[in-house]
């Protein structure tokens, strides 16, 4: 049996609400249930928001199912992340302004990879079903 078709969309800040709705609909079709579905929505929103804030005001989100996992990839054309290997590895104190997003993403996913591009960054996360 073929896996359901994935999501592939470009977004800007005004699209965040509809992006979340599309991610939720596709993830449900892929068989992702709570609590994974709620975590995916937090992760997708965080990555999309980061792409908008730090990646030039827009990004691209892809969501697909392969084997027994749902994969979400967010790309942007910003200046990139200086140290992709350690990004989000350490918890940022609550007294610090911002900087917790990638740490939260790492906590909520089964796997996360950050790939630097010229220009931009691609972050891919996996949620096991």
C-alpha cells in the first residue's frame, strides 16, 4: 500500500496558522497521534518561526511519512547556524532572552539533523510512529 502524499510548501509569517493546520492534517493522515502530534506542531511552529526570524523572512516546510516515522524538514536561505553540531544541545537558562527553540525541538523529537547550506539551513526531524 502506498504511503499518503506529503506536504511541501513555502511559507511567510502570515502563513503560520494555515501551515500548522496543514501539518496537523497531514500528520494525522500519516498515523501520528497524541502526544506525538502535539509535539510535531510545537516543533514545526518553532522551526518555521526561526526560519522567518533568522532565515530571511520565509522558509520551506516538507512533511512526509517513510517506513514507521513522520519526517519534517524546514529550510531557509538565511545566514545559517555557525555551529550546527552543538546547536540546541544545551538547555538555555530561563533568565536568558530567547535561544531555547532548538533545545525544545531536540527534546520533542526522536532525531534531529541540522545541515548548513550556502545560503541557509535545513533542519530535519523525525517522529517515530
